[in-house]
C-alpha cells in the first residue's frame, strides 16, 4: 500500500501461505496489492495467460481532463469515473472532467470501489460516496475497499465487515478478514479459520487449522490434519473419506 493507500488488485493463479507478505492468499486465485511495480508484473502474467485482468489495470493510464497544470501536486488515475488529487499533502477527489467532488482535505484516501471510497483523517477511517458525502463515519482504525458488497474494517486490532450503509454484518472481533470470493469471506480467530457469507451468515464454524478462500465455488480446508474441499454451504464435496 502506498502513502495514499491505493488498494486495487490483480489476480493470478497460484497458491501461497496466509502469511505471505504480498497480499491476501488464495488457492487457485491469488490477490496482490496494486502498485506500479505490481502492475508490470500483472501485465506480464496477463500476457502469458496466467492473469485475468482486473478493471483497475484497464484504467491505469486514464486521467481526468480539464485540470490546469499546477492545480494539484498529483493527479491519480480514474476509478469509477473519479480521480484522487493531492494538494498540500491532502487528498481529495475530482470527476472525469476535472470538476471538484471533494476538496483535498483527507490525510489518505482509496479509489472508488462499488460506489464507495475510504478516506482517513487524523488516523480514523470512514467512507464517502460519489456525491462527496460521508456515508460511513470516520470511526475505524483501518478500512479496506468494498468488494462483493462488503468492506473489511478494523477497530482496536480486531477486524470485521460492514455493508455499504455502514451496518456491521460480521462482528469486529476477528484477527484476520480476507477479501470476499464467491460471496464468501474467510476469517481467522485464535489461529483457527472459518467462513461467512457476504450477508453475514456463518457458513462454517471457526474450526479449521488452515483454509483458503473460495474459488469456483469450492474452498480447500484442513481439519485435524485432513485436507478436503467444501462447497458454498460448507459441506464436504471432495476428499471427504
């Protein structure tokens, strides 16, 4: 994550441990934080057939129009029709035509994802919408982008998930919350792993020794040394014997 907190993603096939420094971990699908260096790597993977291109990369070179030179210290690529801009060390937003949405007032901010962008001021995080309104108060210690209708948020070292209107759908009590895949969210607590739906329904108990996010509607899990696969309902469908 850069100083302004860009957290877009690219996806490629592979398998990594949960503790890898590169990002959240999946079996079959791996998520990397998007940085310029990562973009080059993602482009290589795409050209070699290993990458499914994420829309964030397609907008990499698209900047807003109608902004006079020197108006801002930095103008960032568009995301969902809006661009972050930096002035005097603060971050704001403009439209694709350069019209101000929010003046540079935040210490950090992320791109828009699913109509929401996280913003941070005085080390507290919340979300704004594409009308420039604060729709989720700045009350969290950290926040991640919305994806599949939910965003992970942190308070006092614990993680949970909220929906686009700020309702807590997964309690903020977990050690880790990974990005949703197949509308399922992998969480960990005290070294064990389990799954929720993006509606906040508990799909499995927090019981697995190791688990990987869903891919193609299946997830690999390990329980008592036995490796098997579960479906979207949490039932074993492969390696059950």
